[in-house]
C-alpha cells in the first residue's frame, strides 16, 4: 500500500518508528493500462469490468476447452486504467508516490511490461501535448526542490555509486575549469526547450511534494542506459567520431558498492538544474536507443532502457549558510524508470538475422524476470530458501536490491485489446497476477542529523533584519562599502576644486582659493569620519547586543543539547535493550524453526516408516495367503500323484504276479505230463482209470480273483441298467463327425496290421478345452496287459456335451477291443476252458471291466475362468455294466 505524503519533515518523526520496521513488507504494486484499438473494425478481447478487474474474451477461432465451451478469465490489479484515462491521472496514482519517496530519501523502481505495441514507451515518455510519466516526474522534483538547489559541482560523483561534497571555492574552480574545457561535454543550459519535445514538458498541472526539508540542499543527476542483447551501453557517453575507423560503443559492467547495491561502473551522470535540461539529456540519449521496424510495430524497441534520476541532498551547517562538510551526512536516493522491450513471437514478427537474435535475447531476459518472481513468491509463501537467479540476466541483476528491500517497486502492465494478441496477453496477465503475490520489505529510514531545524529560515531572517537596520541608519547596505556608485556620491558631495593654473608669478589669489577649498574639504571629511565613528560605535553596540543574544541562545542550545544527549543515552540504552531482546527473540525463533523442521522431518520419517510397515504387512499377508494356497495346491497334487502311483504300482505288481503264476503253472503242467509219461512207460499198461476217477487238475491260482479283491474300492456297476448302445451296432467311428483322438504319451506302438484310424480327427496327448470345443466325439486309446501276457488295446468312445458352466463334458458310450494272440497259446486256453474256466473267464471279464472303469469312467468338465487355466474337474460316474 502506498503511503501518503506527510506535511512535516519526515526526519523528525523517524525516531518514533519502531526499530523493527524492516520486518514489514508491502506487495509489488501492479497496475494495468489498456490502450485504445487501432481501428474500430478490429475485434476486442479485453473488457474493463471495474476499477480493479478486467476480463479476457477468447476471440473467434481460438482454441476451446475440452467441453467445447469458450473460457472467459478475469484478472484483478491494484488499479485498472481504461481507454480514456489521461497521463495526469496515471501519474497521480502510480508515479507520484514514488517521486515523493525519492524526495524523502527513499528509492523507487517503476517499469512497464507488456507485449510489443501495447503502449509501454508512450506511457513512459508521452506524446506531444501529453507528457508521460518521465517528464512529469522530473517536473515534480524540480518544483519541490527548486529554491533549495545547490550550486553546480557542490556535489560530485565519486564513481563508486556515492557522492562527495566540495566547498564553494572548489565548486567555483570546478565550474571555471569545465567552462574552459571546450572538449568536455557541457550540460545543456538553454532555457528554451527543443521544439521537438517542447510539448511534452510544458505541463500545465504542476505538482509539488509536501514536507520538503528546507534545511538541506539538493542536486539532481541523471543517467540513461540501455540493455541490448544482455549487454549494458551508456546512451549519454560522448564518443569521438572517427570517419575512417568508427569505434563501436563499449559495453559497461555491473559492480557492487560498499552498501551491496548494484550500479553501472563508468556510467555518465549529468547534473541538471531544471526540467528542460533533464529532458534534453534524456532526448539526447533517446536518439541513440536501438529501435527497428517489425511486422507488429513500426518503432519497436529492441532493448530495455533505464533512465535513472539520482537525488543527492546534504544538510546545512549550524549557521544555515553553507553545506555541512560531512560525507556521512549525504543522502542519495534514486528513481529508476524502466521501459522494457515487448515480448514477441517470431512467427508473427517474421524476424530474421539480427532481429531474430534481438527477439531471442528480449524473450530470454523477460523469462528470467518471470523466473525470479516465481522463486521469490515460492520462498515467501512456502518458507523455502531457493536461490533467486538474478545473475542470469542484466535486468534482474541490476535491480535485485529493490526486490531485497531497498525501495518500492511498481509495475504497469500495458495491454493491447486486439484479438491477435490474445495468447500473448494471457501470458502477460498470468505473470502480473503472480507478481502481485511477491512482497518487498519496506526501506529503512535514514538517520537524522543532530542540527537544529529551521537554520535556513533564521539565517535568512538575520540577513533581512541586518539590511533593514543598516538602511535605517544610512549605512552601507549589505556591507558593500566598495560599491563604485557610493564612492562617486561621496566625491560629488565635496566642494569642487578651483582652477589651479598659475599664469603669473605675482598671482596671489589662486593659491588662497585652493587652500580655502581644501580646508573646507578637510572639515567635511572630518565630519564624515566622526559620523563614521558614531555609526561604527552604534554598529558595534548592536553587534554586542547580537552577540549577547547569540550567547544566550547558544547557552540555551547547549542546555537543550545536554538534555538531548541525556535522552539520546536513554534511547541508546533502550535501543541496546531492544536489540538484545530482538536478538534473543531471533535466536528463539531460529531454535523454534529448527525444532519445527526437525519435527517435520520426524513426522515425514514416521509417515514413511508407517507406510513402509503397512506395505510390508500387506506383502507378508499376500505371501502367507499365496503360501497357504500353494500348500493346498501342492497337497492336492501330491495326494493325486500318490494315488496315481499307488494304483500304478498295484497294477504292475499284480501283472507281475500273474505272469509269474502263469509261468509256474505252465512248468507244473509240463512236469506233470512228463511224470505221467514216465510213469506210464514203466508200468505194464495198467488199466486206464475211468474219467470219474481221474485226479482233479490242480486249480490255477486266479489272478482275476486277486484283482477283484484288490479293486473292491471301485464303484460297483449299476444293476439292471439298460445298455447305452447294443453290441451289434455299427462302429461309431465310421461316421462323418469330428473326433478328438486322445492317445496318452505312455502308449506303446504296436506293429499290427489293423490299426485304429479315425479320419478328420484332432490328435492330442492330453485333452484340452480348445480341442473339445471343436469336436462332438471323443475316443481314448487305452492299453493294458492281458492274462496271457499280451498287450490289449481298448478304444473307449464317448460324446462331447456343453455344460452350464461354459465348459465341455464327455459321456462314454462304447468300448472297442483290439487284441493280439499267439497261435501256440491255443492249447493252453483249451485246457483252461475246462473245469472252472467259465467262472474264471467271467471273473477276468469283470476284472478287466473294473480296470477300465477305474481308468475311464469319468466325465471331464472344463470350466471357464478356473484358477488353473484350462482346469479339469473329474466327476466320478458309475459306468453302466455290460449285459
């Protein structure tokens, strides 16, 4: 917020301010100015809603939102100046408070920002008949300090961003020396302004600052620089012209003074005494500024210009007549008026060559300014301590002191309402909105001097009173006794001398007349001497009276100084105590910040550890559940594998036992026959016993019975169940249906003439859902060991049906048997057919049927979405018993 100017001298109440005013911050003041459209038929995209708000309307043909609607945005500023605003109103609201602060020893920065062709240079410089902010600021400064300006060269720059004071004699010698040096650049001294800019500085509505310190003397120095391609050039530097080998202008460098303020080393500073002189110096540098013609602006600024107004002031001595010769009492304040070059897009300006390079450097410097503002805002809002990249650009590096609390900062955003600049205007508005959130510390007030205020007025009153009294007594006015006019009057008041020519020796009248005239003149002279003595005595008495009064006042001043010293000591003690308490508070705040940061770190670590713990717990739970599922699955696999191998082992053991029993029975039969033959040959043909008395044939151990006993766990066939298909039917494999030919990998290849062959079949070793979904018939090729040791092949056939769960099921309907026999085993089979052979054959058939039932009487159902992929579920269904 801008503080209003005070009516009193600002140095007096400075002691009443709290010592911690450096902690107070003010936001950057951002103002918006909308320039008029170039022609009425152009489309406008900006609307001024109120004194602080504007609204942007997307033009026709621009990008819309995702929902297909146009987005209208509003932006707020400290103040918005519409199309019909005058330069005077703009100056009163924006620049006048900054000029008032400069007169009261505070710095200020004012810069214009916007797209090229938005009216930045017009706002800063003005136009004929309507001066801009720069001439009005100069006029206000000289109107305020006009009666209190020091003579030329009393203040002298020390080339280190400071000022030195010279005595009146040294200043006079300096003036004579500068006037004698014709080659040195002279300050313009014409009081009639140049007609080229005369209408810009003839301001009718003059303004003046209030509360100007009358006990100080002032001097104004101006300098003008430009930043072109990130190089600094002095626009006021006088370079001798060489037509043979012209020298390019030398760039300047930035340096830091003893107060850590940045300045341009070697920059020309011209002392000016009026608005006309100052603006003439500005206009001289303006002609050297780099401008060019582009597609968007006929006179486009190709560089950033900085016009610096430096005001030096120093207090008068105790007599109020001369400047106090103390460098520490000099106060230097400055106002920087910056005209930034406009941001532009090369696709619109169609820049090439050097113009393209200039545009790139301009955009880069403006981008650095945006980055610095973003980092400052982030540091202030979130408490971070990121480094602000001031050194990336000369513009930000030069003015970094202002953002660190060396003065107020004001920005005027100039916008062009035409629709072609809509996208660039959006970027400018976002930067302005972000800049308003940046806060700048208030500058600290300068310490006041200990001299009595009102010294200039007392000295002036003393001179006027002395002159009046001398005039009343007829004495010389202002002590000017050597005035030639006064001497002539005194000589004319004496009686004239008679002619002194002696023609005759006996002339006795000329000499007596001469003697008489001289005596008369002597008497008049004596009378004048007496009058002079009386006047000198009265003047001496008057001086003694003045001396007595002055002594009394000096005694009073000494008493007041003593009291002031006591109060200063008290204030110093209080300040030291306050400083101690402030240091203690800062130390405690620093400790609190450290503890807060430590607490935040611990909290973050705690949350991260808790999250990590929860994550690990969840992972552990998942691993445990996976482990339990895997254990259950492995148990099922182990149990299935165990049952499978147990059955396989039982089958192999039974087959081996049967084979060994058959071999043993054959050997027994052979031995019996051999024994019978031997016995029959030894006997003498005894009577053949009757058939009824023949010893019974030893019963062969039945493998089938053992198999039936061992396989009692198989489900019993369903009694009285009708056959699925009669045995005398034609083979199902002769049809034209699609078959799934399931041949397990454990089957053996037989070299038989008759081989099972099904045309148009899908051969698989393991049934799967894909194969079953494409076919409607199923055939399983099963091999087993017959009772005579030969391999018997069975073709188990079935039909494929779809289930409700989305899978496939198989229902077995028929069995075909392929068997290979040896011709030598027919006798054994004939012998085995006697006695209990039918029973054994029946038991063998039942055993074989039980084995097939164990292997194949299952329905295979494949369900979609099973955890095991193409999973299988076996539903044990008792197979119908053959008739």
